[in-house]
C-alpha cells in the first residue's frame, strides 16, 4: 500500500472515530442537561464546542496534508514544498481557531486576551526556552534552503537523507536504514554538508609505479571514464580529467574524478566498483603496474666506533 493510500485511509478512519465519539458525547450531554444545573450545562457546552472545533481543525489539517501529498505525487509540488505548506497551514489554522474559540466561545474580552497573551509569553519564554528555540530554528530551516526533504546530507559524522523537517526536529535516514532525529536548535549549530539530490562528483585515488609514463596512464584513465559515461548501463554520469594527486612513498597517486548520477550510497559504490574493475582490466592490457608498498633499507657506520689513533 502506497503512502497516499495510507494517508487517505488514516483521514477517513480519524473522521469516523471523531464523528462517533462526539456524537455519543453530545447525546450524553443532551440527556444530562435535564438532571444538572444550568451553569454546568453552559460549561459543558463550551467545553464540548471547543473540543469539537479543535478535532474538526485536526481533521481538516490531515485532509489538507493528504491533498498536498496527491499534488506532490502529481509533480506540481516537491516533497520539501509539501512539508513547508503543511507546517504553515497547521500554524495558521490552529492559531486562528484558538483565538476565535477564546473570544467567541469562552467570551473573553480582547484586552484580557492580549494581557493574558503577554503574561503567557513571558512564562513560556522562561519555562520552554528549549522548545521555543527548536520551533524558531525549525521555521528557519523550513523557510530557507539549507537543505530540503530528499537531500543527502552529512551532519557532523552522520550521513543520510532528509526525510522530514518538522517544527521541533529533523529526521535523517542513514543508508543502513537507521533514523537519526536532530533537534532543530541543535542541528543549525552543527557542521552541515549538503550533497543535494543531483549529480555528485566522487574522486577515487589509484597508485601506479614510479617508472610509469604519467601522461599515458592519465590518458588510459580518461578513456575508461569516457567509455563508461557513454554507456547507459552504469551510474557514471561524466568525468573530469585525471590529475596527479601526490608522490607517495611507493607510488605516484592519481585522482580519478567521476560524476555519479545521484549521491545515493548504492549509486556511488556501484559507480566506483565499475570504474575500478574497468581500470584494472585496462591496466593489465597496457602493462601498467600498481605497486606493492616498498621500503629501502640502508646501513650507516656507527658513530664513535672508529679505532683510536
């Protein structure tokens, strides 16, 4: 079952549960009003109305999320845009409904609401600094292009794909299937490397013997990469000319630069394996040697062992 179908069934299921539950509660309240005081009936009605409106808002929010998923599957929206629109809709809807309930259902004066909001803001700022910091950081991450849902990222030593950016945390799925959850206020303070979704250049190192003709081996490497680029049966999607990386102890190290179609670990590993396999075959045909580590041992005359004159 696809994600869209699961979301559709979830919305229908929650709607049925809410209708049945509040129908029974409403019937119970209607019966109790004949046995209880008028004040209790008024309070019950206000509470019941508040809960019903909030539940309806929740259902509308879920339905809107399902609609966005359908649009995202139909391509007008990206996955990141879907998350942005959904979170903004939740904030605006629940915030507006809460204000309307306070003023018109509970009949609290606007001035009292403003005074209470000011006092509440101070209390929340002191008691929930961490949570508010995460919310503001979440809004920043959602509204900017630091990374988006679907991007492959490195966050410190963690590597994976962004699966969700909420108001409180960001979820990253690793290539091994693990889900890492980062608080938003913590993630913006970390070292973030965004690999994106598109082409990714992967540089691999390969060593050749010091007696090798460097121009010849570079031409062989570029020829192999060009053949793989024109072949549609692999993940190699272009290349840059091979360069000399370093003169190491036992070899000349070359940097082979390939473009991979996308930064998925499986695609990178597959492209790298294909390049190494083809390079090994061509090196064998061209008699290009990949040396073993070598050491040169020399002896010195011990100092102070000369015969006295």
